[in-house]
């Protein structure tokens, strides 16, 4: 293949970041589910919560970078093009997924700070975003949980839609994002 830019697929960087994000988000969800399934006092309960926080902090810059990148690059067309109502739903879904990927880690960070704790990433203390506040901690906890639970639903719809388009509609929706 020559050095010309391909317009039928996302860039290698976008594809790599997409699948890295999937792996990170799966690990984030797995770590909190393991944390919740372990009884209080279990030796792995705290490490699972720590990993949930670490991975969320790692997701944040990747999601921010992806958000900036997607605004600056041409999105490859879906061929054949879906109806405009489906394209509208697709845009709303993408916006929500970015709200999830950016909002959940930020709100989680705020929650931890409002509870009076410092967020650290492998021993490096990160700056506090807010002061200790019981009411803010409660509000942030609720918002973080709502985003997290909604993530199961929206991530599943995103995956289902890609598979639906690939196997039933037989367009290039999924092929555009495959390595």
C-alpha cells in the first residue's frame, strides 16, 4: 500500500486508542465488581478499589485526548450511509460515551477528595480538586454510580450496534474501527 491517507477507516492512532479504551474500561468495571463482591475485611477488597481508581485516572487523559482528536479528524463515512435518524442517535451515543469516559473519572476524583482522601497514582499524590465535604462526597458518589451503571447499558448498546451493522446491515461500521 502506498503512503496515501485512507478515508475508509479510522487512523491507526484512533483505532489503537479505541481498543485501549475498551480494555481500560473493562478493567475498571471488573475491578469495582470484584471490590463489591468481596466481603469487608477481605485482603483484596481495598486493592480492587485502588485499581479502579488508578485505571479511572489513566482513562481520563486518554479520553480527553480522544475527544480532542475526534474533533480534529475526518470521520470515515459509513457505506452504505444509514438513515439520518440513525446518524443522529450515533452522535448522541458518542457524546454520552465521552461524558462517561471523562465525567466518571472526574466525578470519582472529586468524590475521593470530598471524602477527605488524596487520589494517588502509584504513589504520586495528585492535586485535590475539592476540599473535604460530606454533602459533596454524597452527591459525587451518587453521580459516579449513575454514570457507572448507565455505562453498562450504553457500552452494551454501542457494541450491539456495531455487531448489528456488521452482521445484519453488512455495512462498514465495524470494519472502520478494526485493526
